[in-house]
C-alpha cells in the first residue's frame, strides 16, 4: 500500500512584510541595485512603497496613486525623475559607486 503525496501549500512571498525599518529598506534597495536590473528595481520600489503605504508615497512623490502603480509595474518604463522622486519619498537615495574591474 502506497501513500499519496500530500501537496505542500506555498504562500506567496511578500517582501513588504519584512521592510519594517529604514535599515532593512536600505539593505534591500542596495542588494537590488547591485543586480543592475531595472524591472527588479521597480519591483523593489513597489515593495517598499507598499510597506510605507502607497497613498502616502504617492502624496509625498507628487504622483497620483494610479500613476505610482503604473510607474512601478513590471515592464514599465518610468522617467528617471519619477524613479528619483519615488525613491526620495521612500526615504532612500540612489548612489553611485565605482565598478570594480575584473583582473
């Protein structure tokens, strides 16, 4: 007699639940910036915006709530000034660091 395999139910991961303080947000954003992936950056900004409250971030960035959702949607191509305004509203600053050359 064989037992049937029980299915494991997975819950979708929501990074916003873990972004509870400024240090966690900064660490998350730094890790995302290292990936050099614009879609991942928009996803991360969306995660942080949800953690902070989309309405509040929309207000502080000067964007409408719907515009904020559209700007941070996968595949969106927001203007750079929009990304900077959202980052500033989230309390983070994008920074440049020299790229280490492979020897």
